[in-house]
C-alpha cells in the first residue's frame, strides 16, 4: 500500500489535488442543508420508552413546555396604568405566531354568583379604571391560586405563561420564533417595565444562542492560536497557511456531510468540528515533522503513512462504537466524527502531499543537534526504574478509580449557562420574585372517569399534600375551579369549597366550566381526551437530575399513599432518561471500542501484547480525568461524560502512533531499549507538540460563557496531558519489563 500511495502522489498529483478540491466543494455545499436542533426530544430515538410516554402525554393533554415571561413594575401591579400595560402585552402575545394558550393575571378567571346566575369573569375586567385598588390588592394577596404562580409577594411582578403549538420535528424552530418575536415586537415597546423570559421554550433558544455565540468567538481565536503555535514549530508561513486551510476545509467538509445526511446540529453534534480539528492537526504535524526532517514530502509521508493510518482507523473505531448508544445525538456524533476523521487523513495525505510534491518549499536543513534533554531524562528514568514507575501508575490509577466511583451522576442543565446570560438572569429573577420555574407533569388515573367523586377527593387530598412539600411551588389542576364552582353554586359558602359527593353534580359542574370558558382556557387541558385521567401541572425547585430523580420517586410514592394510580411525566423523566443512557453509552462504547481496537491491533501486528498495550488509554486515562472532576467538586453530567468520550478518542491516537513507531524499530531487530530511545527522541517531540497545540487551543474554551465548554477545556487539558505522560513514560516501562532490554524475541502471535 505504501508504494501505491507514493506512486499515486508522484504520478497523479494534479488529478489528486483537483479531485480533493471538487470533493471538498461538493461536501461543503451540504452546510446549506444543515439545521439546528436543541429540543430535549432530539436526544431520543423514535420508539424509545421515555419518548413514547412523553409523546402519549402530549397527544392526550397538549403542550407541556412553555415560555415564562415575567413583567416587573416599579410600583404595584394593581395600578390601573399597569393593568392596562398587561392587557396590551397579552394582546401583543396573541399576535405572535404559534402561541396557542396563555395563562396570565389579566385572563385569570373568578367564579361568582349574581342572583340565580353563576358567572365566570376575569379577575381584572377589560375596562379596569378605579381610584380604589384595595379590592384587587386584597385578592392578589389572599387568593391561594395566584401565590407562587401569577403574582410576587410584593405585588410588583406578574407572569405570562405562553404555550406553543405542538409541531413535530420543528419544536426548536417554533420556540426560537416565539422568543425572537417577543424580543423584537414586545420588549422594545414597553421600556417602562422589566421583562424576563425563562421556561422550557426559552431554554431551547438559550442553548442555541450560547453555543453559537461561544463558537463564533472561540473558533476564530482557536485558529489564531493554532497559527501561532504551528508557526513556532514550522517556521514557514506557507506551511502554516496550508495547514490552517486544510483544517478549515476538513471542518467545512465534515459539517457539509452532516447536512447531506440530514443530521441536525445540536449540543452534542456541535462537538464534531472540534474533534475533527484535533485529529486533523495531529495528522498534519506528524506528516510535516517528517517533511521537515527529510526535506522531502514523499519521505515524510512514507515514514508516517502506517502510523497515521492506524491511528485514523482506531480512532474511527472508537467513535463508531457510539452507534450502539440509545441517545440519538451520540450515535450521530459517532457517525459524523468518524467520517470527519477519515476525511482529515485523506486530505492530509492526498492534498497536502501532492501540493508539497509539486511545489516543494525550501526549508532550512534540519539540524542534527542533540535531542532535547527532557527525552534523554525520560529514557534514563524508564530504564532505571521501570517496575517502580509501573507500580506508581497502578497506585495512581487505583486511587483515581476510587475517586471516580465516589463522584455522583448529576446533571443540572440550568448550570450550563453563565450567570451573566439573559436566560440565567431571567431564571434567577423569577425565582426571587415568583418561585419555582421548573415544570413537571403528573397523570392521575381514574378507575372509571374524572367525574368519579371518590377519585377526585383522593386527588384533592393528594394535591394538598403535594403543595406542602418544600420543593413544590405550585400545583395547577382541574380541582380548584371545580371546587370553586361547587362553592358558588352553594351561595358562596366557604364550607362548600370542596368536591361534590354526587357524580351527576360533578358532571354538571364540569359541563358548566366547559361551556363558560374561552377555548384557550378550556378545562380540557387538564384531563385526557377520553376524560379518564387527570392532569396536574407542577412547578418545583428541583433542577439537577439527582433532585428530580428523588422528587419523582417521592411524588409517585405519595400518589400510591393516597390510594391513586399515576406517574410523573413531561420533560422531567426525559432528563432522567438522558442521564441513564449517557452513562450506559459511555461504558458500552468504551468496552466495544477497547475490544475491537485490541483485536485489530493484534491482527495488524500479530501480537497479543501489542493489542493489549494499545488499549491502556481506554482503561487508565479516563480515571485520571474523572478523579480531577471529583477533586474540583464537579459531578458527572451529560456534558462531562460526552467530553471525556471525545477526548479519549483523541488520546488513543498518540498511543497507537507511539506503538506503531516502536514496532517499526523492533522489526529492524533493534533491542527494546534502542527502539524506545529512538522513538522517544524522534516521535516524542512530535507527540509533545501535537499535545501542546491541542491543549493550548482547547483550553481557550474555558473563556466561553457556556459551562459545557468549560468542561471541555478542563477535560482536554487533563486527559490529553495524562495521555502524553502515559505514552512517554508508562508505555516504555511496560515494554522494558515485558521484553527486557536485550534483543527482542518475536512477540506471541494471535
């Protein structure tokens, strides 16, 4: 294969260059088809148990995700001028496309009796003009249905809950459209008030804004730093420009492939360009190091063709192992990253190679000066005390594994945003003034239907117990309006604020509510289409997955304790599902990748030892990174596990490169210590350089406002640094102890 590739570069250089440019141009066109997707549903495969239950809920009850818009006045809401402002804001909200339901103070209904007629009227009349605001203030202070839901304690803030139309597959677009419309048409028109937006609809848009904002700032900065470090290494402006151009073409081609395949760009797949950029830089540095050494691109490619090809294949295997993941974006990450990694190698060999062959650059002759003392020191150290070093690494790994298992799995999506972002500020403002903003849904199953008085009374007791919990801010259901109507029908006697004893009376009360309320306020939002099950929407303070898991279990136990059947649904269980799957995916992909890479290397080198040696990073490196997270008091979450998976794919690249170069020396009948010394002095500098470039570039992501980018920076610095130490220190010790320092006997064949 080596001769074929070299002859192809020599004899078909122009054809190769033109073909690669045509291929890159075609693939890059796919970027025009690239779509963004940040909804939580996009994490799950169709047919997943979590998704099916969630979709079943939405089918029977309508949308659960909402936009929470808090309006804060300088004085009390009850001021007629402020009420008029709220009424105007609601009218403007209804003009926004895809909003199908609004819950607010100005459309909150109050049931009353006038002679023999029962009336359901807005708490605040359309023509609210009065000099005496005390009646409204009294209602705002004392109505339990408004507390922690529609009004703040100081009566200066109120809330609009806007529910979007459910459009399968384009929920993200709908959410983005609503948020942007409010930012353009409502917020600028009411400068006299403070308007904050939070809730599920806002979060999806905030994810997109934060990730794209960080990438727009950090990617150019990363290219500048990469250019600087490459120039220090290459000392040739043309080579630096060529390298940056290749990285850019590879990243654009990868994004184009994603567009052509219809894979949407989200929180997970946004990591693909970073991964491909890293692998591309590593391939380039290896090949260009050979070019500098020999002053001949063909010799540079010849010495690095096999190592870079093997690292490409093994890294692809690592990412393709993600295909077994239950979470759809992780499987897509595996596909897109693998294709990008393959393109990085192809472009490096068949574009850079022919270009430098046709237009060779005049490089300064490589000096044959003494190698850097650090590598001599490492070599001497590994030869003097290999067993001591191995024992040291084993102890460190054992301690790291211990710390890893102490670290909990706990995702808190809201912590992904910097406190300076609009979303974080809005969420905190809502907490400070109103209460809990995180929503969950409860479905209570009736043995007959929702007109069953026994069932409704149990549901009433359950909701009463639920609202006593410190983590529950508000529970909204059909129970309150039903009890209110029953009271009004009994002359307003407070003792009659209860569920009726008769199924027929309940049926009449439900019918009255159904015909009296506007369609957008229909009670049908609070029961299933077949009227068999009851919906209870809760707002709670639980944010992290651990809190949600504990609260979900306790609430479902509370349901059982009240003699009811039911479950918690909505977005909350999806968060738990992501946590469960992300850990399973990481462990499963690690096992699959480790096994396949080991077998692959055993076959290639016909050595069981080499195969086992190649998988050490998969076992040791993650434990170091995980221990650092524990020591930094950062629990495992979705972003950190993903980042470790990606870094691991990058880290194993150097290990395979080191092993391949060492085996080449051993095949020339050199002794083990001679082979190790040659590889350390030759490849050690290259491996150190690639690690330095990647760590320098990726550490920039700590400057971003998005917490997953902070985790990415920490993980790359930790994992890649430990991986380099492992390759340069631990691997030579293992080889020395296993084979001895004398001439190598042929390894055991697979």
